C-alpha cells in the first residue's frame, strides 16, 4: 500500500470513529491552554482539568499569575506533580507574555518555544487549536500510533513531527493528532492494544507483521 493511500485511509477511518475529537484540556483563553498543557507534563488531562478549574478562578488574568507568590502557586499546582518547576514556568511565562507580547500568546513556533517551559509539543497544540495552523502534536499517543502504523520511524518527538508533517495534508494535521489521542486511549493503548477490534488494522504495519508470523 502506497503511503498516500495509507494516510487517506487512516484519516477517513478515524474521522468516522471520532468526528468531534478535540483537546481534552479545558480552557477559555489561549494562555490557559498554554498553561494547562505545561501542567499536563507527566500528569493526566483529567487531573489537570480539576486543578485548573480552581487555578483559573484564583488567578483570572495573566497579571494575576505574574504577581503570584511562587510558594503559594506551587501549592496550587502541586497535584499535577513537578510543582516547583511548573509553578516557576507559569509565573515566568506570564511575565514574558505581558512584557514582550502585550499579553497575547504568540502564533509562531519560534516565539512560542522561546517562552519559559514551552516545548515544540505545546507550541504545536497552540498553533493548531488556537490559531488553526498546520501543526503536528507529537505526544506519546501520536508517537506510538504513527510508529505502529508505519507512518513514522522514530521515538524522538521532533523527528516524528517532521516525518508526519511531510505526509499528512496540512488541513488534517491538528485533528489527526487529536484522533490519535482518542484512539490511543480507547483502542490502541500501550499496554493492551485491541488489535482485533481496531479499525486501523488494514493500515497497520505492526498488525500485518504479526499476522504473517
């Protein structure tokens, strides 16, 4: 199967399964998605949503985060783990957004990754979900599924991002990554993938290899 045919088949199949797939992190403002994604590192989205519900009520603006006492902010984000670093990054990020960007989350990879604590994965999520630009969010689900399917051949997030960017149509990139997350949680989990129930099995290199063995 040619890669273009495979990509089209995967996109079509996942659209049927998850037509309304979206980011599971809850937010109203762009900076809230930026901060929630930072908190989600090594933490579940479900827990982050619980924490940010109170967090954004207590700190309703970027200025409130910039003015926060670091020790208090650490305790507020403690349930998300790695709270010393995450609290520091949120406060510093708020300061930079206010000082250098007039309180507006930037819309380029270069500017986003220059913010404290923000890597390519978070930047890509902002570019795709907030600014509706082509973007590959190379999270653990995306990396795992794209490798199993034969769309990527690396565990390095940046390499996977660039591999997928070359073969996924720009207008499909962001939503495909969300659908990978949903499918990774529902069917193709890391510990117990339901291969015999998977709608992507006809396109999956790993499944086809196992059949032939």
